[in-house]
C-alpha cells in the first residue's frame, strides 16, 4: 500500500465512500491477516475520481458471525 497518487489502484464503485470500503475489503482479504476487520488497523484511504480532488476516508470493519441450522431427517446420521 502506497501513499502517493502513483500508488493508486482502480476500483469500480458507485461513489468515493464505496470505493474506500471496497478497497478495505480487498486489502483485508488479500493480506489474509484481516487487520482492518479485527480492529488492529484503521487505515486512511485517499480516493480520487479520475484527476479530481482526493477525499480521505478512515476505514474500519467488523466481524459478523453467521450461524446455520440444517434439519436432520429421521434415520439420517447427524
């Protein structure tokens, strides 16, 4: 991750905030450390549309647990 405009990557998003969120999700997934979603890091992300002015965002995440239940039919092993 760089800090200069030349370090930028292109992200397709509806707006600047969505682009910052998408970057954070990709960064966490690609690093496999999940330091943003775990709260260990809250990086500042600069977003610019084309050659326009930069907007800065602090990105954070949260881990959301998902639980699943599947019915066991009579006679099936559990």
